[in-house]
């Protein structure tokens, strides 16, 4: 156990990375997710759960189709699991596009 703690303290890995499936070299992803939405509160709950996930940069919801477009550097399967645990939503992945490696600078620091 001491060796594991020493390895974690050295900065090689963090528990936060393990929990959310988010690593510095994660690819940029645009995922279209489908879920059942019967009221505006469902959409808000879904959006909040997505936005609190590590690596998610933006969430756009189409209430007519019941689709959400999620952009960022995240693991789609782990996001699905989180949405089930937190928002109690069964999510189907409609499409996933990968755009290459995530940049090390945040998008906020690039804007002026």
C-alpha cells in the first residue's frame, strides 16, 4: 500500500483520473446521446449531470428529438454510467466523433 501511495503522490496518476476516465491525452470527442425526456426538468437534470462530469466542455440539448450533443475530452461509456447513477437516465449513443488529442490549454485562456 505504501508503494501505491508513493506512486500517486509522485503525480503519475490520480484517483480523480481513475474515477472519471479523464486523462491529459484524452481525445476530443463529440457524442450525440439519446434519452427519454418527458419534461423540461428531465433535460435540465441531464444537462447538469453532464456538465459536472470531468472533461465535458459543452452540452446542447434538442428537446424535440430527445438528443444531447456533448463535447469535450471524456470517456463516453463512463459518462453513460454517471448519467444512470445521477440522473437515472438510460442513454443510447447515437454517434461519436473523435477529433484528435485534447489541447493542454483551456479554451477559456485562449479567448480574450
